[in-house]
C-alpha cells in the first residue's frame, strides 16, 4: 500500500528535530527524500548559529528536493529585546537581524521561532514595560524582514515555556502593539491544548494575522495518538477560512540531543522513527482536508 500524500492545496512543513538530532546528521538527505515523497514542502530547523552550518549546502539539499528551510529566531539572557538593559536589548535586536540574514541565505520567505523574549519557565508574569519593549523591537525586525521578502511569525507558547505570550488573544494584542502590519502569528495545537479554552475559537480570533498552524499532539508523539483531535483542528481551521501554512512537530527522547530534551522536558521515547511521524501526520492531515472538502462540496 502506498503512503498517503498531503493534498497539494496544503503547504506543510516538518520539524527536523522530529526525526534527527540536528541538520548535520548524515541521514538528512534520506529524511528530505521521504518528506518530499509525502508531499511536504518545507522543513523547520531548530535554533541555529549560521556560523556553525554550511548554509549553501543546506539550501542546495533542500532545493534539489523542492523543499525550503524555515529557520527560527530566538533570544538569550545576553540578547533579549524585552530586557531593561539597553545593551542586552540591542544584542537581542542583532540576534533577530542575524536570523533574518539566515532566512535570506536559505532562500526562505518565512522566519519562525520565539523572537519576543526568553524561552523557559519564568519566575513571574512579564512586566508590561518588558512586553512593550519587546513588541517595539520585534515589530521593527518584522518590517526589516518584510523588506527582504520574509514574513516573521511569533509562536505562542504555553505558560511553562514563556511568560510573554500564551494565548491567541495575547498574540493579537502583541502584534497590534508591535506597530508592524507584517508580523504574523504561529499557533501550535500542543500549546493551545494547555492554554486555550476553545482551540477553534482561538484560531478564529487569530485568523486576521494567523500565518502558521503547527500540529502537535498532547504527548509530543505521533499525531494519531493523543488527546488532541488533529484532524478536527485541520478541518475546523479550513472551515473557518484559514489558508496559511501548516507544520508538523513531534519530539522523542530517543532522537533529541540532551540539551533539547532538557529545554523541552522530553524525558521518554515517544516514538523511535521520525519518518513514521511524517507518514502518520500526512494521513491525519489528509483526513482533515477530506472532511472539509465534503462539507463544502
């Protein structure tokens, strides 16, 4: 029986770390071949220092398979646009500019990640002033990215991974505060299952600025195994008029490097084979698409 292929009307990305510890893995080429065969159009990269990889070689590997890489922007304690310290804020802005350069070097029209502040559990709620400082800096970066043909998205994370933006409502307020018409929102079903009272309503709320819906299961494993109705999310978003990109994300302790395991709290092997995650996700996504098509036909 042949593997399910994602409907060509859907633009879907697959997170590299769902299958490989890093992009330097000798198995990257085989993974890219499999993803292209399943109908994926893009890969999502983990946070990277462009100086640590061969950007041209990675772009070429993707190009040869009709794929495009989407890098991530991030911040650190020494480079944080939400900081009260102007030097730390400027370093954070430079980190965003570097991420834009990496996206351009990879030939990508999209930059994802968490550009607004530190990743990780916070000691207290984000101060309003920090939120405003962050939004202003990220808005400027989003405008710079747009001038380069790149859309910057901000991922909405759960309360254990950030104190800055946890819900679709907060994300809409943040992009408004940023002053940028081109800063977009990235929602993730894993995080929404923790923070949102109604996933479908969260998607509808963010729809005017929503550019990326990431599909992740409650246990971080295969999309077909967990408490989140992934096919229902796909159908519901399409029914609501969503026409942006999609992503597939899963993590297993058997495949992640130790630093990522710790950062994401992935303590067990949720699966052993990342390609099986990609194949399983293609089936779930197709079923959501078919249900939507039946409804509108």
